[in-house]
C-alpha cells in the first residue's frame, strides 16, 4: 500500500528582485521540478540533498503547509492541500531545530494537549505514552518544564509528541542536529523500533550520513528540485566508502608524518590531516601515530554528506 | 562509528568558536587612550544600530503613517478643547497643535512607549544569553546606550520628520523664531533619549528578578505616556499632580523638548530645563549601574 | 517487517467533511485549549502575574484621567459632557480590550511566519487562525476591559438616560458587536501581513487609533473622518451610532435612524470581509489558487 504518492509534482515561487532604481523584476524559481515517486507503508526513506535543493519545499507540500503548483499528491489517502486538518491527524512531524513542546510547562502538559487536539482515544494515548516513556527514557522528565531540558532530552520529548496519535507517516527534519553521540544513538534506536515494530512510514532529511546508514533502506537524493538518485544504500556506500580523515595534533610542527595505511593530505603547523579507507578501523592508524610521534589530540571525520552527494553525481554522470 | 570511544569531545572540531567582541584596551594608567578607544567602539556600535534600523525601510514608512494618524486624531481633540478654552495652559490653538506634532515626532525617537533596545534585551532573556552578556568585556550599559542613541538618530529622521511635515501642511504650526532654538531642541532631544534609556534600562533589568518583565513594561508604558505629557501637556495638570508631574523623569521626555521648541523656555529657563534633563540622566544611569551590579551578583550566585 | 506491521493496523478511515457548525465549534475549542495552556504557562510565575494584573488595572485608569483633566478646564468637549465621554470611552475601550483579549495576538502574524511558528501550527489538526489568536494569550489583558467596564458603569450612573426597551437592549448588543468589529479589524489587517510584513503598524492605526477616535464625540472630528468610519472601516458602529440613540443626541452626519441599530449587520459584514482576507492570505502563503 503506497502511503505517499507524488505524480509530477511541481512548485514554483515568484521572486521579486530589484532591477534598477525603481523597477522590480518578477522571476520564477522552480523549487520542485517534476517529482514522481511513491513510498510504501513501513518504508524508511532518507531524503537528502544540498541546501536549497527543494527538500524542505517537498516536506512542506507533504505536510499540507504548501500547495503544489502542479501535479498530484496523496499522503495516507488524503490530498494534503485540501484536507490539511484531516492529514494532520494521520502524520507526525518533528523539526530538529524547532520544538513543538510548550516551553514553560512540564513535558506531560504538552502530551495532554496533544491528546485533546488530536482526539486520541484514552487507551491508545496511555499505551503510546507508556511505550514512548519506556523507549525514550522519559519517565524522570515528564514533570520537568521543557525549558529545563537539554537539547537531546527535548528532541526525545518532541519525538514522543509526534507519535502519540498513531501517525501513519512520520516526517523528521534533521532529527539529530546538534545532539551529542549518546543522544543521537538513542534517537536512532527509537526510530528504528517505531519503523519496525509499528510499521510507521518514516521520511527523514538529514545532513548526518550515519542517520541514513543506520535507519534507512532507501535513499533519495534531490537536487535542483529533481530526484537524481532513488534506490538502496549501495550507491551511498560506494561513494561514502571512500576515505575518512584522521586529524592529529602533534606536540610541534613536523614534516608530513609516515604511517602505514594512511597518507597525509594536509599539514598546518602542528596539525596534520591523514586520509585512510573508510572500511578500515581508525584504531591501528591512531596506534601507529601514537607509537611514533608525540600525539597531543585527535579526531576522526566522516565524509560529509555533500562530498558523498558530489561523488554520486560523478557516478551518475559516468554511468 | 567503531572509534566513537577514542575521542570524547571533538578537540579539533568543525565549529568555529563564537566571535567575541573586541576588548577595549583596559590597561590602568592610560586613561586618555582608553577613553578614546572606548568612545570609538561605542560610536561604531551606535552607527551599527543606526544602519540596522535603517534597513527596515517599509516598517519606518508604516510607523510614520501611524504617527501621522494619531497626530491627526489628537490634534482634532486638542482643537476642540482649545476652542472651548482659548489660551489654556499658556498655549493658543496654533501652539497646542504644534505641541501634538512635535510630541508625535518624539514618541518613537525618545521611545516614550518603551522598545528600542528593550526588545533585543528581552530576546536575550528569552534565549538565556543575557547572563553571558554581563561578562562581556564591553560594558553592558554602555553598549545598550550606544545602540539606543544610534536607533534614536535614525528614528528622529524616519519617524520624527514625516509627521512634522504632514502636520505643518495640514495645520497651522508654530516654528521656532530663533535659529539657535533648533540646536537647543536637538540637544534636549538627545538628553530626552538618555533619560528615557535610563528608565527603560531599569525596567529591562527587572527581568533578572521577575519572569514576566513584559508586564512591567506594559505598566511603565501607561505611566510614561501620562507623565511625559504625550497625551495632555503637563501644564494642564491641576493641583498636586500639576506640581509633581514636571519634577518626574518623564517630564524630560516630551515636556522639555516641546517647551524648548515652542520657545516657552528661554535664557536661564532654558538652562534650567536642560539641567533638569541632565540631572535625571545622571541619576538614572547611576541607578542602572547599581542594579546591573546587583544583577551580576545574582547571576554569580544562582548561575543564571 | 513492514507487511507484518500493516496487518496490525486498522485500514485508513475515509476523510469525512465536518459541517460548518462543527468546524466553528472545533476552532473555538482549539482556541480554548491553547489559551488554557498559555494561561498555565504564565501561572507558573504566579506572583509576578497577579502583581502585574493589579498594576495594569490601576495604571490604565491614567488613560481616563486624561479625559477627566480635560474636563477640569471645560464643561463640554464638542458639545458632550464628561459622563457622556465616559460612556464613549468605556464602550470603545471595553470593545477593543475584549477583542484584544480574544484575538489580539493575531497581529504578530508576520513574526510567526518569520520564525516558522506558523508552519508548526499548520501541521496541527486545528485551524491556524484559532491557534494564532491564542498564541501568547495572557489574562493580564483583562486589565484594560476591566478598567473600561468600571468607567462605563460609572458613566451609566452619572448619566440621566431615558431608558426605553430598545436602549436597554442596545447596550449589550453594542458591547458584543463592538468587540466583533474590532476583532474583524484585528484579523483583517493582520491578514495583510501575509503579503506585507510591516502591515502591523498600519493595523495599529485602526485598532488603537480607532479606539482613541471613538473615545471622543464625533463632533470633534472632521465630517470626512466620521463618514469614513461609517462607510469605510465600520468603527462608527462600535459605539458612536448606538450611543447617539442611547444618549439621545443628534447625528452630525444626519444619517437615517436605522444606522443606529445596524451594528449587528456591520459586525457580520466586517467579520465576513476579515474572514475572506484571512483565507486569501493563507492561500497566498500556502501558494494555492490564483
């Protein structure tokens, strides 16, 4: 059963730009330019692309905030633009950078409001709240005012709020942005369970490749308002599997260091950048550096999503 | 991430540290260069505020429209009053109407209704950044005073001049007879802004103790509108109220500048009026400094 | 895995269109739910709230003191006495205060759009307008209508009204319709912010500026302005026209008597126009239609 269906969906914006002293020029910008895809019930789809590619315009059309300029769109059996309120009862939305919780009130109050606003039957509300509290470890936080929660705690609170009304589709916009490693892991574990155990369809935008790797079985890359890749994660892996970077701070300036299994790509005073294959563990490289050189500090950088997308483009162009 | 345990917090992280304001040279014993450096800094801050407000051109236009509408309304009611009682409070019909238009020009410039830097401070309270602000190397009070002066300079042009122009086109108004009066008026307006800043600064700092400092603002708004003479010249206040109102700091906001503009005070009277403003400016800034000190201490004790 | 889950789920129910009455009821209930949340949020700072409410009531009296001070120098203003002005002041400020209490927050629409709060409202199953009107609701706004009601009561005791049944009936109608007209002005002008973010200032001219105009007798103002409040933005129906009937005063414009009873009609018209403006604005924001 297809839960999300798009058929040649387009969205243009009219931008007025100054041209000369008083004249203003109207210009059409195609934010989404002919999207056609379906998402089946129970899928977990990563929706990625560079900034300004049309990701958020798509999400806004799927949630009923924006109306498409052309094309056909259905989510959970509803036309989002025409039945916004009916749609709202069937979807859950989490914005990573904006909370929907009530700032000055205990977490529990936000959930109580959702119960009334979404007209959630009592038994469903209790069951869903209990499950979220357990899985997201919210028990101790329920009576804490939201303003006192950490970013990670608040995100967990937001996730619970988006799921109390048994949504068929869950949209997540950068759900792990700004979170620490432990919180990220908790959020991902939870999303996996929601997707697997409840069959909730998940559509997720993110800049964090690990989110996609750990959660999604399908990834869509969008650019200039069009889908440029839609499929499994293999392409992502092929592109992402290239190299990671180990950044080391030595005690002093050094000529490029020599470490087996890695090569120096950049030197800047006491700091050096070493590239090594993504599938290899960083541990032997780190150990090798530490054994031979006065190592002060280090970090490992994953390939950035933009790099990966760029590589995918390259492959599309070649293939 | 198989190496998650290897590196706890990212030491060579991707996020750059937030920019810090440049510390004005604060070495002791170099008073004059210090003062110069500080003045230069505050001048830059004021210029920045001027430019920031200047970008809201449409807002200024809409605001000037509102000032003009209120000017038209109040001028009508004043004309009705002076029609019934010519010469009331030492104003004739022309000076009474002029009073309305000058005070409408001052309303936003002097921030009689509050606002200006207060909105920024309120936002800093909401985000919690206010505790950090107290520890910045730039002086908290001086910084906000500079921004408010920059804002006022812009508002004098954008929100002060248009209602004056419209008013003088639609009604008969009295312009100063002596050219120097314009200079005195400008001086009185600057002092009015500083006094107004002193009051608003104290109001904003209540945010350290009261969560609902918006409430304090709405209360001071009405008090300020009433005692500044924005709604009715203080000369019309009777009895004890009439004795008291000209002594309060709000009299420095509208009463003094309009008195200067209409040349109701000249010579020694003019000096006294400007001195009155200066006195309140000093007292309020000192009080603000004291409260700022208490706030800093409170933040230290409670950690914000 | 997915197949398994689908089995455990009920099939999607068809969307049923609710009746207009049910939708209005739901809008009111949504407003109520959100307003109750804001009230509780503010009550978490109870002491400062109570203090502010009291201070607010006391201090708003200064607003009327200005009128009293004017009357220390004259017996009539534009031919009207102090109790008559008290009646105008009380009705105008009461209507504006109540409208501000219920829908005043709508004027922050531009800011809600900028910060993305409107988008969050649009993904909730409640009318965006109801949520917007309840945003940052505060009982502190009761201060002004309370003060206005006190002035109105005083004026009624001080006035020597010849109470006939139509005048008795006109008074509550006046308060209700006045509130509705100001609510329409709030919503209608706020809708302009969908196209022009700075329309808020213009709106102030008609809400707060309008209320100030209505606090004085129509005889004080130019006839063109008074005509504008009858045939343009229908503020004259808030209190001027019904007051002419209640206080038995001649109409400076010489309009038919029917106008003095026409406030409900004016309120309905104003609300309809405001509703259309809101819908057009929301459509423009969402990008629907032409």
